[in-house]
C-alpha cells in the first residue's frame, strides 16, 4: 500500500467544510506514491503531466492514437513519464486524470477504473461534443454523466475551469502567499480529500464546490471559469486566483 497524496479514505476537515486546503497531514511523499494515470494527452493532460513530474510523481499517459504517437511528449517530460494505452494508464495508480472531450467519455472502458478516484477535467461544448439535451436543459452536469458511465469509480471534477497555460504557470508550493485555488466537486468526500492532496502536491489549494450536481458552477460562461486566474480581460495572461475569489465566483454563478 502506498502513501503520500493518495492517503487514506477519510475526508480532510478542510475539504469537507468547504474551506481551501490547509493540509494538516505531512507533506506528500512523492517517492512512495504510485504513478498517476492520465487519459488524454492534449493541452490539459500534458500540463497536469508536467506538474506531476515536476512534483516528483511518476506519470503514465495515454491518448486515443497509441503510445507511439506520444514519443515527443514523454521525451519532453523526462524519465518519470511513460506513454501507454488508455487501459494501462487506467491501471497505473489510484488517481487517474480523465482529460478528453466529453463526447469521447463513453469510449473509455470503466472496468480498469473501478475503485479509483477519477479526476474529470471535462467541459461540455455542444459544437465539439454534439447537443446533449440533459445538459442543455440543466437537469444534469457533464461530470454527473461521466460518473454515470464510470459507476464503479469516484469521479471528482477538477482542473476544468483554468486555461491550460495558466495551470502550468500558476502552481506554487504549499503555503506560498501567491497560491491559486481550484474548485473540486464530487459525491464522495474521501475521493475529494484525495483529490485535494493531489492538487496540493501539484501546487494548488482547493475549494470544495459541493457535489457533482453543483459542478455547473465552474463550467464555461460562469464567473469561476477562467476569470479568477485571468489578468484583466485577457484570458491568456495568468494571475494567482486565491480561494476567496474562487469561492465568491462559485457563489455568484447563475444557471
Ligand atoms: N484546453 C484548456 O485550456 C481546457 C481547460 C479546462 C478544461 N478543458 C477540458 O478538458 C478536456 C481536455 O481538453 P484539452 O484542451 O486538453 O483537449 P485536447 O487538447 O483536444 O486533447 C484531447 C486529448 O484527449 C485524447 N483522447 C480523445 N479521446 C480519447 C480516448 N477515447 N481515449 C484516450 N484519449 C483520448 C486525445 O488523443 P488523440 O489526440 O490521440 O485523439 C488528446 O490527447 C476537455 O473536456 C476540455 O473541454 C480544457
């Protein structure tokens, strides 16, 4: 059994109370953590992979076309990263980052992800994903649909509200005055606590936004989507977004 950010099953008080993380447990010990599986090797997948490698974690990363197409990326990431099939990435460790277009989610085999924490970075873009009536009428959320497909996993929505380049550049060590917070949503408190430890390891605080039914609050077009981390009107310039700003933006969201 490994230790570190994967931790135990109990939810951290900071996450359970909706506060940003102020981890009370010892610092994560990357060397004893199992690899992070990343399904999707595009803008967010490669950014998370870079942060994980920088934090000392091993990464197993996959795309839809096969590991041989990821040679350049893994060369860039260095010896702590390896390319694999999506099934191998799903088997890699306890925490798996699922970072693919929503329309591809049903192509993902739920079996190797059963019993794991799946961090879903996805957003719904009808022009990319096709119209989904239950999302258009607000009766569910994209991450709730992902949870439905991955019924044996604990899905936590994370990393979905920040531009990939800002995600790369805003990571800061635990306790840094310029730490940025990212919202997490999930139906399983223990999984959210695991997600919070993982994000802490990568350089981010978290704000607990509630369960998956509330996760529309951080989706495109809402105040928490991009704006807490944007410098002025330009989405591509990054500034730290503290927990208070994220919490306020989530509260202000209207459906
Ligand atoms: N870009 C951002 O700044 C940003 C920010 C927040 C959230 N998001 C959301 O995060 C998700 C990923 O976004 P992105 O911008 O990183 O996407 P992207 O750059 O288009 O990359 C998508 C990745 O998913 C892989 N993929 C697609 N279907 C797959 C499957 N069935 N199995 C394994 N891998 C598969 C693709 O592999 P191939 O290339 O081999 O097909 C590619 O590596 C989306 O839902 C997006 O809306 C994006």
